[in-house]
């Protein structure tokens, strides 16, 4: 069910309807939190999808906030030396760069 919701969100995103997509991603995130708890890699996946979409819509502050939450969760799950944590830092750096370009 959650995967279907995210699949629909991707379709809305590709159609250029980001607000509809974000609502569905939020629904998927809430369902995952109910199913898995706060600290689970599936939570991070939903957060990263939302962060990417916020970044694409130019809402870099919101994107940054969500990506920072994902990073915090990854550190709890895997420790700070895990490759996925490093990738999350890279995403944060890209968001900061995008924000600098807009300023």
C-alpha cells in the first residue's frame, strides 16, 4: 500500500504537480512511521524523496530540514561512518549549494 502511494506521488511529480506529490509522500511517511517506528531505513527513504521534491520546487529550507532529519536517523541506525550517512551529507551539501545559487 505504501509503495503504491509513493508510486502515485512519483507520477504527480513527473506531471509537474508537486503539491499533490508532496501530500502523498507525507501520507507514505506517516504510514511508515506507524509501521516501523521513528528509526527505520524506510522512514529515511520517504524523507529523501520529500527532500528531493522540495529541492526541485525551490523550497530549499524545507528540503534541508527534511534531509537533516534523514541524516540524524541514518546516524542512529548505522553510525556516522556508514556509506549511506556519507551520501546523506553529500545531499545536504548539494542543497546548500543550490540555496547559495538562489541567493
